[in-house]
C-alpha cells in the first residue's frame, strides 16, 4: 500500500447538519406549495420530512430555531399578549362608497403632482391587519394594528400560518417590515362554525371576527387548526429596492411571499372604475372575504409629494362595496337556551325584505354585543346580508330612536328554569348552570343523542322528543332505553302549523314499532359515535373519534388523568377539563351505568377499524351529493382504505367524491382550484383495485 494512501471513511452527518438540511428542504417545499402553487412532493412524503425534524428537535432542543418549520404546528401558550410599538405608524385608509369621492380623490392627487399618476388597484381583504418584522431574513415579531402606534405581539400564533415565510430567501435587506391582512377563507370559516355548533358553542358571525378571535387564542396549536391565510399588501424599510409599490410587492414575492392574487396598474380614473365594476361582480366567487378595493398611487416619490394626514395617507383610498342593508324596527328580544346552556338573545324584527328573503329575526349574539350596540326598546336596527347568508345586526338607527328609550336588559336568570345565570372566565357567553334540570338543555341533549351522526335513531325527531319529555317519559338519554310499547301507544299532542291551524300528532302502532326498533338498533352503533352522542361540551365528532381510538374503552376515558387526555390530538386544556367535569358528575355516571346495562357499545371494536387497504393513503377527500349507498357508508369506505374525510374544499383536497346533486358552490370552488371531481363509480374502482 502506498505510504500516502488513507482509507476515507463515509461522513456521518451531525445532528446540526441534519437539522439544517431538513429545514432547507422543508422550506423549499413550502415555498413551492404555498407561494408558487407548484407542489413537488406528496403530502405523505412532506409529513415524513417534517416528522424527522420534529423528532430531531425533541432529541436536541438546543438545535430548535425560531425559523424552523416545526413552529407552524404551534404549541406555545401565551397567557398575556405584550404590546410593542410599530416601526412605522399603521395608518388607516380613508373609505368611500361613492364615485364622486373617487373623482375628488383623483383631482386632489393630480393637483399636487407635476405628472399624472399611475394607480395600483388591489382587493381590500376583510380580515385583521398585521405587521411582520424580519431581521436578517428571519421573522422575529408579528404585531396587530392596535391603535396604529402600538399593537399586540402575536408572533407565536402568526408562525402557524403557512403563507407567512419564517425565513426569507435571496437578497433581502437586514431589516424589513411587511404588512398584510390575516384572513379566514370561507371553507375554514364554515368548518370552524360547524365544529363550534357541534360542541355547543355559538358560531362566529363572519370570517373577520373568526380571524380576529383566532389570533388572540392563548394556545398556538389551536390557531394552527383554524386555516388562516395571509394576504400581502405593503413593504417598508430603509433603502429597499424598487421605486414603486407594484415592483416592490414583486420583489417581496422573490424573497418568499405569495404575490397578491389580484393587482392591476391602471393609467387613469376610468381604469379604476373598470376594475371596480369587474370585481363588484367577481368578488362573489372568491374563496375568501373582501369588502372593497384599495386604490394607491404607484410611484413612491409621488406618494411622498401627495403626503398624509395624521391618520391616513392622501395617496391611497379604499372604495367599499355596498352591502345589502336595511333599517327595521325592533319589536322584542327573546332569550333562547341552547343544549350547553348558553343563552342567546334574538331580535324579533318588523318583517323586511333583504337580498331576496324576508327577515323577521336576527341574533344579537351575546350580552357584550347588546351592550356595545347600546340596543334600546323601540330602536330601529340596521340589518345586513353582505357576503353572508345569515342576516346580522350591524348598528342602530339613532335618528329614529325615541327620546326616553330604555336599554334592553339582558336576563339575569334562565328564562326557562329561573336559575341565576353565570359567565365562564374568558368566554363571552352567559349560561344557565342547571344542566340536569333545565328543559331546553335536556331536550337539546336528547336531540343531539338521536342525531344521525350520533346514535342515528331516525324514527325519533325534535317533535317526538318534545312529546316524550312533555309526558314525563324521558328526562335523560338513558330513559330512551326504558321506553315500552304500552307507554308510547296513543300518546297525543296538539300542534299549530305556520298558518295558525291546529292538528293532533298521535303515536299509532306503526309509529311506536318504528321508534322501539330504532332504539334497539342504536345499540349496535360503534363506540366512537357513542362518545360523541354523550354531548360532552367541546367534544365534537372528530375529537370523539380520536378519544375512542386512543383509549378504546369508556372506562379508560372516564379514568384518564388530564395529562393523558391532552396527549390526544385536538384535546387541549379546555377540552380535557370538560371531559373530566363530565365524568365527575354523579348523575352522568348513573346515566352511563344505565346505558351500559342497556347494551350500548362501550368498547372499541378493533376489527372494524382495521384498514382494508392503503389505496387512499395520504389523500384528503371531500364527499358531496347523493349516492347509491348512505353517505356515512361512503365516508367509512374512505377511512377503511386509508383516506381522510374533510368537510370543505381547499388546495390540500386530493379530490371531491361527487354524487348526484353535488352542491353547485362546491363544484365551482373545486373547478376554480383545479381539484379533481371523482364519480362514485370511479371511487369504487379505486378502492376495489
């Protein structure tokens, strides 16, 4: 062997090198997916890379970096949000709803400039303004608008939003402030409200409120589940490249931001009007909320010449689209008690036509809303139906207020059972704590228990439950399994229809047989749906399934300590506390004992949860329409073959499984996003192959 020859050993990467390599690779894939809409790796492979990084950082905590992609999953808990001063004041834009104001804006701008301006038109996103500070390319701070001078620091929550880069790329400056809007797409909004209603919480009134509330959550892992998005609209800093707004946003895109979906340079006011006309119509098909258009002078030198007031720049203006809005008289306020005891005020209104429907009632949300609106007896209220289907109260017509009008008081006691109301710390809702003896709560739990996604006792319904309760035959869910033929036969109730005519509802022989048969059949409902049917507060359908599959028996869930409950995905501190409270209630334990004796499934049937194949592994599937077999069976097949059911369409959707009468909005959204639409026959071929 030559004296200078040495055997070269293969180099084993150090943990630091492995972390650096994984971060670089994951960031590259994130950029391709979220910024360029050009994924180069499957969801499964991406998740495997991310899990490797999570495991490495758990083993070597000192290697965890603030710009690590693992920060997107959240986990940080913030008890109090600090405030911070903005590097540059966050001014608000002047608003207008009229063409005359736009003409005046254009005239003022032109008078102050030697050469005519070029304008940039952008969509005005309806969300929460945010300031992002990057030092040496790393996101170090995210601050809400606040009062324009100082705002709340919400960095941990903002890191979970995947369209906000944690690390910039390219020739970025050492310090830059990026501004934009944090929004909640309609798909995320619908899913969030569905989940809130399932667990007995009041739905958010609109996506803007939902986005704002999500940013202020204390647990960033909860924020990560909310599906928030970021829309870029400004960049600030010393000696930044580009001498105009349009090109600077393009430069920010090069550094790692997604460029605005819609942005157009126009030469004059007619171009602005054309843009407004186009998007007043097209906005209805957007997958996220906007409430207008922003018009900006493009050139930065011209912006400085035009200047600003103390509150607003003179070189920009927001044109807001008119929402359908009417004023109508408040007749009275009802206070309704829901399944979880939350008391919701509802305004009874003088009937008024709005966006093609007659509106007679609208929610007043909660006590805080009524106080902030200062709603008084006999007031005329402004009602809107903008991009939302549900009418909402947006203000009081003070010009028509009676001089001695008294504020509408919020009830202090339950309007049904008379129990003093309570308010949980950190929650807006006021609730009746008499859960076991308050009629609406009892009937609400019974209706939840028999629902299709729970025990699926379709021979019962709200009207029949009301009859059983009124006759003293059921006071809790276990009582359903003690009903007899003799008790039910011949039960009657007089009801009034919408026209004021009365008729008698009677339990005849066939009806009774169907009810008892449905109750008996429900004893075979799988364990995970039994957990959901119990109606534990904050435990929705998905969480119930995860609890059932983790613990496998009802006893294991009942006896699990808080720490173990919180190891289950989707179970945070609030959910864990609610589960513990449920199983510590002696009346609930007695009901559970009776349900067990009745023969309900209190253990997981592991054979039913074994995957048949991995034909759909890693695929997220939306099921929509009517099929030759029940839709729940279709969804079970998705899971049996390794797929994941999701409720709303997004870029992450693998395909839409469409039956007859697929929702037109879902079809439109799928086509707009390029999501494949698969028929029932094609789906069956997939899984049978």
